[in-house]
């Protein structure tokens, strides 16, 4: 039994010695050597075992202890990072589930040499390439997931040469691509020729043609030395031209045309030598102009542009912008009439300004005025248009000076016209007259630089008095008659209208005042002191003339109120009538 025991011990020593010679080196995701277990995603199992003069080496997925790559190393001293260029001889790599990832061979210099195979995660072969001392040489074949060939191409000294063939998943040809300096490339759709291009000295040259599935030509483009140069044609299915462009050195230059299917021009452009559109005209299918654009360029941007839009042959909108002058203009038209206009210079209104406002009542308002550096300057006009009657009239007319109304003005209301004037400061000055179309005076007021001055008269449109009195130095003065309880002048006849009769002194009501009905019955009596304060007895009368209430004041302070018995009693107030 002793010799058998000795043999077992010797075998164990050999096994222990072999494992002791295998070293485990931790690697991160990029195969950099690390010491921290948490950073490591792989590890290299080094060995002293020599195969064909190289040290056996295996790289494992750390978390699963699954083999990632197996090969050999020229030297076990890998340095700070392991690279695939350190492999020698045949190598094989695997996905985490054990399916093949890559198979190849590296020569004594660590260069790829011979057949290289790469796989996708399903284990399907993805590409086969051939190398000679690190350089691609010969046939390379790519595969679809189902195993059909995806492409075939030939390399010479690392460069593709000849014709590369490309295929769809079902094996149909999709492209034959030229890799030589002078040859033809073809592209296919569902097995039918779709596009063909020519190269001379490696540059696109001649006619590039595209076809539809029915064999109909879709487009043609001329090339000179890899740049679009000459005519480009695109076609509808019926064979009519869809687009005709002209190129020079890869830029659209000259007249560029786009067509409707019926042959009518849709868009006509004129471009400069940089392809910028200097002029563009859009048409509808009947040949009428829809839109025009005119542009000027400086460098690579436009600095001036004018656009106009049309409807049924009539201009409806126009815009202009000049960036160098900081100027812009926009205009809107309706049936040939200018209804909106806005012009700006340095972001301030200038020139004619027109604004149109649509009204739900059926009457449109168009305002026309002039500006200079953002201020109103020159004629002003407001025009109204009644859609129901078709009537158009000037509702207001005048002028502005330095952003203030000036000179003579006129307003036309529904059944009245007003004339008035302004001084140089924009204040009413001179006669203000308001009268009906039949000549009935409604208002007559004189102004002195913004203040009423002299006789003031206001009447209803039937001649009924509304207000009458005198202004002196901008204040009511002397005898006055004005309506009671009405705010704002309304020239509408009112048989129930009541009037106050009395006197003002420099804007203050003074002395004896009476409120009378339109039939001249006294309804109230008020008495004021010379400071315009209620003073003494104030009377209110019933309809039959009896005194209803007597209020007593002393220079504006209320004292008491009396309610006389319903009989006629003498009172000294009536001695004033």
C-alpha cells in the first residue's frame, strides 16, 4: 500500500503546483487592471502553461465566472491594461450565455491575420472578413439574422474595391455600389432598379437617375466633379415635369420652376449664384398669382424683403422690411381699397397710418392719419361704411401738428354736423358749432384757447332749449338756464324737461334760483350767498303749487326743515315774482 500512497501524494503536489502558478488579474469594463473587486467586471486568468511558445490566457466574466475570451499572451506582464493586440495565435470570445462573439487569429505582432468571424447575441454569424498582417484583404461577407447574405464586398490593402453587392433579408438585391474611381453604382427597390449614379476619378459625374417601381423616371440630376451642375428634373406619375431646377457648383442658380400636375406653373424662383431666391412668384392652378416675394441679400442673410399676397387676382396683403434702414411697411387691401397700413422707421410710426375696425353693428370704421417719428403730423380722416345701406361718409376730418389736433375740424354724426377749431397747443379755439342736417342749431359755443368764452347755447333737435348762458374767463357768469338732472348733452326733445333759472358770479351760483317745468311752473326755489352756498329758505312745491317743504340754511349750513299746512299762506318769497 505504501507505493500507491506515494503516487497519490505526488499527483496532489503536481495539481497544487499547477493551480498555484495560475494568477488572477482583475479588469474593469475597458480591461484596465484594477485592485478593487467592486470596479472589476472581468478577470484574467494567467498561466505558466506555454502553447506554441506563448502563455495560455483566459478572460472571464467576473460575476458569472463564464469564459469571455481564450487565447495566449506573448508575455504575462500585461502592464496597466490588457488589449486584444496582446493576444497571440487563435482566439475565441463568447457572450455571457456562452454563444460565440468573435473568432480570429493574431500574428506575432498582435495583428489580425486570416479569417475573422463576428456574431450577434443570438449566435448568428454577422460578418466574415479576411486580414493579412492587420490589413483587410479579399472578400468580406455580412449576414442577416436569418443567415441570408446582407452584403459582399472586396478589400485591397484595407480599401473597398470593385462593386459591393447589398441584399435584403429575403435575398433580393438592394444595391451595387461602385468602390473604384470610375464605375457605376445602382440601387434597387423590391428588386427593381431605383437609382443609378456615375463616378469618374471617384467623383460623381454625369446623370444621376431615379426610377419608380413601375419603371417610370422619377428624377434626373446632372453632376460635374461631385457637385450638382446643370438641370434637375422631377416628374409626376403621368410623366409631366414636377420640378425643373438649374444648378451651378451645387447651388441653384437662375430660374427654378415647380409645376402642378396639370402643367401649370406653381412656383417660379430666380436665384443668385449662392442659391438665394431674389424673386419668387406663386400661382394657383388656374395661373393666377397667389404670392410674390422679392429679396436682397448681404452675405448669407437677406436684408430687404417684400411680400405680396393676392386673392382672385387682387392684392390683399403687402409687407416690406429693410433691415439696414430699420424700416418696415405692412398693408392690407379689400377689393382694391387700402384698409390697413402701418409704416415704421427705427420702430416709430411714420408716413400714412390706416386702421380698419369691423363692427358687429354692420358699420365699419376706417381711420387715416399721418405720423412723423412716432407723432401725428398732417391730415386726419375717419370714414364710416354701412354695409346694409352701402352708404359711406366722412365721420371726422382734421389735422395734427406735433401730435396735437390743430386748425379746422369737422365731424359728421347720424343727423348732425360739428365744426370746430384748435389752436397750436391742441386746445379748442374759436366757434364750436353743432347743427342738424336741416340747419337746426344744436350747440354754439365759443372757445378761447381751450376755455369756453362768451354765449353758450344748446338746443334739442326740435329747437327746444337745453342750456343757455355766458362764460367769462372760462367760468359761467351772469344769467343762466340749464337742465336739471341730465348729464351730458343729449339733443333729444323731452316734454318733461325741467330747467334751472338763475345767475352765476365767476363760476358760483348766487342769489335767487328757480327750477321750472317746461310749462314754466315753479317747482323749487333755491337761494345762495355770494360764495355759492345755500343760504336762507329753500322751497319745494307740490304739483298744485302749494309749498311742500321749506329748508333753512345759513351760508351752506343746514338749520331746519318746515312742512307747512296744506293751505295757501302768504310768504314774502312771492313778492319777488
